[in-house]
């Protein structure tokens, strides 16, 4: 059996400063995700933990730590991450980051949202059970960036489904959360107009509005009606939003 990876690298030239990803079929017919690096290829599973392991029988290390914290809570004990916990948590954070950027590159936006949600939930857990402020800040500094990825992916997924208003709402909601985080972190130094993440979200919002001819979304109309205390109008808008969320059933194949 050959142990080199020449076959995997054949016809897949490395391109610096570019995220190169692809989905391929493995020997057992399962689909795996690959990312090209300067010295080889990283292969990841598409479901659960990217390295395919089940830490202590759990789908992810985050799930394992949650189980430990829950057990401690039931025993009326405080749970704090140990040095080993922190080291293994960081390993999982990196794995999900690498897979997330691959999903974004491949346009698998809902998969990118799933991995971003995992990371954000894990960050919440770390913040609650961190051994010290330094470890907390080491992760919190990336929260806005993860939210940025999630917002882009969620908006792109909605746009692909021809849900332009939903895409705009995702962009605006994400921008609000990112703005709040950056303002809390940078305080007087925060420059909203020139922040690259917020600028990118504004640009994407403008492109979607122009492409689909969207003025105010129903959510924006609702926010305005509530702010001006026009509650009857707000109720009508809520009804319209509920109607929009109810999609007609698909026609069975073979029938008109």
C-alpha cells in the first residue's frame, strides 16, 4: 500500500493566499472535504467533528464538556475548564474554523452557518466556565469575526433561495450584533464607517436591494411601526410575515 499523497496532490496546484477546497468521494463512498495547503492536503469529515473522532463517545468535544458541566451542576458543584480541557477546546475551535472557511469557499452556506453556530455556542460555554480572564479574551476577540462569517453565509443562503428580504434581514441583524461587540471592545476607537466587516455587510445589503428591487423589508416596516406606536399596523405586518413564512406544499412527482 502506498503511503505518499502524490495522487491527492496531482492536478491540484497550490495557490498562495487562496482558500482551496473541494468535496471528494472517499473509498467507502462517503463524501469528505479537502483543503489544499502549501505542503499537502487536509481532509475533513462533513458531519459532526471535522476530524471524524468522537471525544469520549460524544459528537464533539463541546458536547463532552457540556455533559461534564451538566453532571457537575446536578451534583451542585462548579465546573471550570482544566488545562487539558482548554487545549482540546482550542483544537476543536481550529477544526471548525478550517471547515467553515471551506464551506464558505464552496458556497455551502447552510453548512457554514451550522459550523459557525457550533463555534458561537462553544464560545458561550467557554466564557461561562473559563479558568481565567486571559483564556476568555483569547476567544472573545474572535466572536465578531465568527458572527461576520455566519451573517454572510446566512444571507447568501437566503438569497440563493430567492428570499431577498430574509437575506437583508440577516445582514442587518448580524451587523447590529457585530456593531455592539466592536463598540464594547473598542469604545472611543471604534470607527463604524470604516470597519471592514460592517462595510462588507453594507455593500452586500445594497447589492441585494438593487438586484431584487427591495425597499423596506417587512421586518424594517415592523420595527418602524413599533417605534412609532402604530400597533394596528404592526399587527398587520406580523400577519404578512407569518403568511410569507408558510410555503405551499410541493406537488408530488408525476402529478400536475
